C-alpha cells in the first residue's frame, strides 16, 4: 500500500516538473541576471577559445548546465534560461565540430564551391554535427524542460538537412533551397498549431513550446520571400510586394484564429526591419519597399488596437465558427 502511495506521489512530482510553466512575466531582477549570465558566458568563451574548440565546447556546455540546475530547474526563471540554453547549444556544437572535424576534412579533401560563400566542406561540417547537437539538446530538454529548446532543435535540424542536401547534390540543389525552406516553415507552423491546440487554456509548457515554434515558423516562411527583395537591382515589382503582403495576411488570419499575436507581429517586424535594411544597403530607388514597410507598420498598429474584436468577428461570424470548440477561448489573453 505504502509503495503504491509513494509511486503515485513520485509520478505526480514528475508530472509537475514536466508541465510546470516558466514565469510568463519576468520580474525586474531577471533582466540584470540574464545580462550577467550572457556576459559571463561570453567572457568564458573568449578565454576558453585559446585552448581550442574542444576545450571551448566542454567549458561552455558544462558551465551552462551547472547554472541551469539553479536558474532553470530549481527557480524556473524563464528569461535567464535563454542565455544558458544558447550557451549549452554553442558548447555542444563546438564539441561535435572538434570531434568530427578530422573526418570531414578527410572526406572533403578537394574543396568545391557550391554557392556564394559556401563550399562542400562548410556544408558537410554543419550537416555532420546536426544530429549529435540535436541529441545534446534533447538531453538538455529532458533535464530542464526549457520550451525554447524544441524550437532551437527543430530549426537546427532543418538547417542541417538543407546543408546535407547541398553537400550531396551541390549546385543542382541550390534552386530547391528556397522552396524546401518555405515548405519546412509551413511544416513548423503546423507542428506549432498542433502543440498549441493540445493545450487550449495554455496552462502547461506546451503553449510556451508552441510560442517559440511560431517565432521560428514566421522567420522561416518569410525569409525566402524577403531574400528575393535583396536580389533586386531596381524597384520591387508589384507581384513581389503583393506576395509578401499576402503571406503576412495569411499569418495574421492564422494568428487571429489561434490567438497568437507573435505570429503576425514577429513576422511583420522581421520583414519590416529586413526590407528597411535592404533598402538602405542597396539604395533601391522607387516607392516599393517604403510602401510595403509603411503598410506593414500600419497593419501592426491596427492589429494591436483591435485584436480582440477582430478575433471575435473572425471566429464567430466566419466559416471558422465551427472550429470554436477546438480553438483557444475568446476571452483568453495570450502573447
């Protein structure tokens, strides 16, 4: 009898650890703590890099793991957990790069340029460390349950898969990079929605995992489209502008349905900043890019002011009303 009670209590404790949410609104003390941890890891990396990649990787990963035992597992601090995760991620990469570098160098004795700025050595280098790094991240998530870990692992797995394709198919694969990247972004978005709707009331870490996956999906989906603007030497054509605005509109509708502001706000912010940078860098003439940026900013402002009424109208007075029982409640506040 007592053994059964103890086993039930242990299972309950384990479930609470798995499902315990991080603090959604970081306290003031978390900001300086986050900056201190980030600077500490940067300083440590600067010193350890003198001893080589393996020393750097082991040092970064070990220190990040030890600090995460207190900041992440014990105190469940969301903001300070981010630099610790990134420090562990960088450390695991350096460990794998140092371990596999000799093999990669032997395989790619003859360097072949695949695309501007990348050759077969660089492509294989990234592809070879992808799976071991994702395994490291899986161990980190198993221990600390940091929601961002899933997005980092998924994004790196997608990036490594593209690099593997570049290594095997070389120049023939370059033309498929953008469509495959865009398809990967749509797949990440679908995964995020599936995880998000499994926790409609957003009381567990699943909603936080979905949040970061939405950020990743918006970036991956918009990046190939924004990249096309960077290749232009004249004013962007109307179809390019309409295509970007159409994707942003689709993200806005999706974000309204599932009540995720970050999906459209993050995507619009990324595209707006990227287009502004491209316009200044390339000195493109014409009204195209400024018009898209201004329209995007007005859309952000409108959605921020009228998010709740727009969502109620979209869910209740549209064909999507039949899905209301599967969507987050209309009164739920979420990022």
